[in-house]
């Protein structure tokens, strides 16, 4: 009978400890290889991409999950990740110029938007939406990856970001969609982008060139390449690119400053989370073992029978004492988790304190540059209107310069 | 009886003389008035036709513009046509006035310049408008140039602020044939067009005329100074500086751009 309980005990323990696992694995394709076109794509078929600064999303509702995370960190990540995605996409050869732009910008041939659903160094989940200038949504998908300690080690060796497989997967999906488009469709996207910019800048001259219906844009007709008004609009569009290029210099500097502390924070946080989880598991296992031993002792007493009373008393006594010791040890172990919880919170505070001034600085630079460019743009818009009126002798309607096509 | 015959002849002669003496004067006066009236009538008819054509053209223009059927160049052409018709109306009004007709009765002549040399005045207006466009174009070019300079300074500042160990390059990343610099599409051919024209020169030379033809847009390039690095190892910022300097028409500004380029290269 004693043997029966001895065999039963591991089964009970296994059932009680249930689904607890210690290992971690990446749920996204861990070795997602960046796809490249089989042959070089003609320059006329390369779409320019604008990757918008991501939305920081919201923090987990669960207090434990949100430990050591903050909106300051998310804001920093929302600026860091688009630059990583930009660099990844630029390597593929599928795209023209790939630029990161502040949110709410118009003018890109392909606009990639992102929201950080979660990011804590161990898991990352992004919602990515891609829209072209025509107004067609390519897709809106969630991407996630789980990162292991081994990934961090590999990242140190290869100098690659640990989230790189995720960026590769996103870039591959974008390239796949782009490959499904016909050259005619690519040309249409490029034309619409140029005409939307021109129409926004000089609505009197170009508003009728492109038509919008239910959020989709269509080219009605094309201006001549020699059209002086269109040439002026293009010259101003070039300055828009120049502005974005300059902004990207600031974003690059931000990423360079962020790279080491961000990687360090993610890695250290994961170390602490794993250590915490290990201790929690150990504490739970010990408590379960103790509880099982005590239950076993009761079982031995009930089912032991009168003929083995002596042996049963001894066995139940041993189980009770052992169980109590295991329970105590489990509770003692629990107290060790506090150290790791505090460490996680402290790491978060420390990194947030480091990232916040960097975010403020890059935000300041962005506002300063875009603010003065916006004033300049409005001046050009007004000048274009006057040139158009002088050139054609036609009265020009007053339009809302903020209206964009 | 003879007396009666003489009296009758005398009466007949009197009436005949009277008839022959009065008849030519009446004809001359009537013909002269009729010719004048005919001329005025003809002028009025022409004025009415010109005015009708002008009104129809204006109406067509407004309709087509509302329907969005006119391109910028078509608008300019249309404007030229309207201007010609307007000139014709003015000319007709002047002719009517010259013919002694009171043109204040004619609505098309309201506010018309019926001075002796209307075309000269209009030519002067055209000239003024051309000057104005040219002046505004220069202003745009100047502002674009200032903007380029501001961006170059900002990019130099970005480079200076780059953390150690990074190249601090400004600009979008490029995966394909285009660099992170400014570029624009040639819409009709679907080909990528020229890069930025740093001084805002909006005039370009097309190798082949006609919409839809494949065109190459060329910008004049100026040679580099003798002591300039060859640019084979240029990064993005250096390349932008180099291109800006090569395309700069103003020698003073070009020299400054080359200086910036050299300084940047020395700093790498």
C-alpha cells in the first residue's frame, strides 16, 4: 500500500504543478531571412517608403506584467523601432528611399504605420499597417516574437538587434505584397503621390488632376513634364524630401544613443524576469510538494488499515514533517522574489530616466525643424498661388492651406 | 393759244428744272447717311459677334475648369484666346467711337479701354505681368536656396551631434537605385527624374519634346576646384554637398559649398 502512495505522489505533484515550463522559445520565425529580389528592380518601379514613428500603445493592465515598463520607455521604443525597420527594408533592394517620418505626414508613396502592442525584452508584438498613396491598404497585421537569452547572446556576437527576425518578417511581407503589384500599379502609386503633393501645394493648378473617392485616389490626367508650375511643385517636393532626410539624421543619432542602454535594459530585464520566474516556480513547487506530502499523510492515515497502523503512522509522520518543511521552504523562497521584482522596477526606472531626455531632445529637434518647414511651406503655397494667378491672369480661389488631398 | 402753250411749257420746264435741280442733292444726302449707318451697323454687328464669342469662350472656360478638364498649359492657352477676343471687343468699341457712335449705349464697351493705342497699353500690362512672374520665380528660387542652405547647416549640426563611433549620416536609407536624396518622378514616362536642384532652379532642359516621350532632365554642372577630394568614398551627406556645389550657378555660393564639402571630408 505504501508503495502505491509512493508511486502516486509524483503523479499528484506532476498534476499539481501542471503546465509550468521553464524554457522560452520564439513564437515568430526565429531565423527569418530577409528576402531579396531575384533580379534588380528598375528604378522606375521602386516605391519610396515612409515609415511613420510608431504609436507607443498601452501598457499591460496586469500590474505584474507592467512592472518595470513605462510610457517613457514605450515612447523611446516608438522612435527606435521604425528606424530599425527602415534600415531592414532599405537592405532588401525592393524599395527606393526608405525614410522615417513623424506621424500625420502625407506624401509618401508607401506609408508604414506601427503600434507597439507589447514589448518587454522577452516578447514583442507590433501591429503594422501599410497604405499606399492611392489609398489602398496593403495589410494590417500583428507580428510577435519571443526572445530568449540565447538570442541576446547571438545578438551580441552578430551586432544585430534581437528583434531583427521580427523586422525581417515585416519587411518580407511588405516585399511580397509589392511583388504582387503590376508595374502599371506601381506607376499609378508614384503618380498619385506626386500629384497629391502638387495639388496640396497648388490646388488651383492641380486639384483637378487627381480625384478622391471613398479614400482612394485616381489620376484624372497628367501634367506635362515641361509644365513650369509642375516643375516648381516638384522642386518644393524635393525640399520636403530634404527635410525628411535631415530629420532622419536626428532619428539616427537618437538610435545610436539608445542602442546600448536599450539592448542592455531588455537583456537585463529578461535575466531578472527569468530569475524571478525560476524562483517563483521553485517556490511553488516546494509549496506543492509540501501540500502533497501533507495530503499524502492524511491519505495514509485514512487508507492505511489497522494491520499496518504502525508503519502508516511512521509514514504519515514523515510526510507531515517533510511537507511542512517543504511548505516553509516554499514561502521562504517566495520572499526572494521581492529582490528580483524590485530589480525589474529599478531597471525600468533607470532606463526610462536615460531614455526620456533623448526622446525630449529628438522630439524638440523634430518640432523645430517641421515647424519652420511648415511656415516655409505655407509661404511657398501662397507664392505658388500668386505665380499661378500672375501667369494665367486668372482669379484664384481662397483655399484652406491645411487641407490636404 | 400760243400764250397758253408757252405757259404750259414754262410750267413744265419749271417743274422739270425743279425736279432735276433737287433730285441729285437728295440722293447724295441720303446715300451719305446710309453709308454711315451701314458702317456703324457693320461695326455693331462685328462688336456683337466678338462679344458673343468672348462670352461663349468665357462660359466654356468656366465649365471646363469646373469639370476639371483643363491642364495648366491648356489654361494658359485658353487665357491667351480670351485675351485676343477681349482685344477684338476693345478694338470694335474704339472703331465705333471713331465713327461717332455713342458707345456708352453698348454694354460690351463698358469699362473698355478705347484709347487710341489699346494694344500698347495691353502689351505694357503683359510685360508687367511677365516681370511679375519672373520676380516671383526669382523669389521662389531664392527661398528654395535659403532652405537648402538651412538644411545643409542642420545636417552638419546633426553630424556634429552624432555619438562617437557613428558616422552621423543624415538621410533616408535607400535600397534601390535612388539615394536618400531628393528625387522626383517623371510622371509621363514613369521614370525617376532628376535629383534636387539645390538652388531652386526650376528651369530644366528636356532632351525630347512632347508629353509621354522619355525625357532626360539635365542640370548644368560646374567643375570642382583643383584641390578637392575626388569623392569616390563620399557618404550621403558628402554626396549631397558635392552635388549641391556642382549644380550651384552662383560662384560665391558654390565656393562656400565646396568649402563645406572639404570641411566635411576632413572631419570624417
